[in-house]
């Protein structure tokens, strides 16, 4: 394409006139032979990628050719140029630019449409045309799989053909993430039940499922049931963040109860126990010794209820020590220490409930330590999903939401890069 004239229109934009450069006459689309002679000049106008803030209109001057082949039924045809498809009002470069702004730059479709002076559907169709072929590619092998849920929005209901009330959009989405291979979000399904996860996994090839060695989840019985049903050969691991989070919740519950027992009200600024609420949740090795000693003095002065808070804090630190073990025997010994401490303080109902929860998931906790896996990639993916939802001011169509979310969370996998190798440590889950 050669530019031979540029002019300004009345709306502050530019009109660029171009002509295709061709070494010879084009081929007839019917007979495939070179055209004999030119018939006339025609023009095609289309919006193009803007220059800064100035919109650009591309005017392509192309020729209509005559086909002089005696047996060809086509009398004439117009040459085609790649930048503008036949009958298109947008150049291919502008469509690709809008797809990049929506998918990679994570801008709202309405904002992109307003920037380029097109309708919402035009901008969204340009994005879908680029995103769908990428997302429909077969999944690469996955060794470590992460499963976690994210809130989609409010539930929406409708009526079916029989007039019965049916669920159109669930409140939750379940995401499946490649934890080690760098593929990002592999897929999303509506709901957070075992059936939805089993259905998605069952739709994948058997060879792909057999390569999964470990699955990381939070302490969800629904996801555990789905993994055991669809991936019976895989080792189930519980993310350590959620285990420690459960211990921190116990500390907060007991601390609130201790403050109410001492003052007959909720904690407030100025209460010594309330001032230590953040210290209780920090890692012991990150807190100065002076601060730790002050925390012990405050809760010992609070009496029996304060001693219960300290007992829960010690249990939390013992539980954290489990995840620093380097072998199966180390995990077993540190879990034994934790359970013995909880048994000595079984008069604390919250601590007894925590010990029961940890006992229920002790095999999955051991697998987390021995495999060295974490569901952090799933949590990071959830952050991007929520960011996409906020930028779009919510989604009404779950299909569009899953397309936007998955495309935004797979930017790394769409760049050529080497996949990281999975850890090869041999797991020995305690029995």
C-alpha cells in the first residue's frame, strides 16, 4: 500500500488515501488466470488505527478488472486488499488493536468502543474473533492443577419452556489453573459443586487427565470429592494459606471472647488486648522479642481467658512449623506435637474444632509439604478475574465473562516461553 494523499476531515480526524502496489494484474477468482485489462477505479472506506487522539479513515483506491478468458462466466471483478475485507467498515489493523486493548490491556469494551467510535457489539466481536481461536486450542499437559472459586455476581433466574424457574447465572465460578506449567487459567465452570468440576474434567482427554500428579485446593469437601472421583490417581493437597487462615480465625474468636469476658463489651482502641490483635496474627520470627514479651504480659494479665488466647497462638505457630518440615517423618512429628498441645487444651472449644479440622485434612497437609505445591497461582488468577469484573462494571453474560477472564489470565502462556519443570521429589504421605 502506498499513501498518495492525506487530508483533514471536519471532525478533527485524518483521511488517508492509499493505492495497492501490485507487480501485475490480479488473478480472476473463478478461472484463476490473470486479468486482461482494467475496467475502472473504485474506492473502499474504512476506519483505521488512530494516530494519537486523531481518528483515521483509510480510503483504498483499487481497480476493477475485466476477465477476458472466453470460457469464464465472470465478466469483471474488483481486486481485494488484505487491510480491508470486502464490505468491511473497519480495517483489520483496527480490529486487532481493539482486541489488544480489551484482552491484553484489560480495558472495558464500552470504553474501547467509545474511543474508536464504534458500537459495543462491534468492539466485542473484534475481541471475540481474536480470543476464541486462542482459547479453543488444546490444553498442554498439566502436572500440578489448582482449583479455587471466585464470586461471579448475583444469581439470575428465568423460566424454561414449561414455565419452571431455572438458574441462568450462578453466583460462583470455579477456576482450574495450571500451577507449574505457566498456562494460567485452563477453564471456568459455573457453580462450585463437585458435579461441575467432574463434568469439566471428564470433558478433557483421558491422556491429559492421567498426567496430573497433584491437585491443590482449599479445604473444600466439594472439590475434594470431585478430585477423588475424576482424578483418583492424583494426590490431593491443601493450600497452606487456608490452613493458617483457619488458625488465625480461631485466635480472633478467642481474643474477642476474652475481651468481652473482661470488659463486658467489644474491644476498642485503648484496650491492651485489642492493641495486640495484629501481633497475634504475625509470624513469630517476624515479631521483635520485645513485642512478643509485651503480648504475653498483656494476655497473662487478662486471666484465664487471656491464657486461652496465648494457647491458640502457640497452636498456630506449631501448625506453621508443620509446613517447614522437609520429610514425611518431620511432618508426622510436628503434627503429633500440634495434636498433643490441642489435647492438653481441649477445654477451648475453638481450638478443639481446629484440631479436628486439621486431623480431617492431615493427609492433604502432608502432601502439600512433600510436593511443595501452593494454590497461590489460583489466588493470583482470582485477583485478575475480579479486576476484569470491576473494570467492566460487572457482567450480565457468563459466557462473555469467562472469555474475558480467561484471556486476561493467560497472557503469559500466549507469549513464547519455556515451561518450567515440575518438582520431582517422591511423595510419602503419612498414614
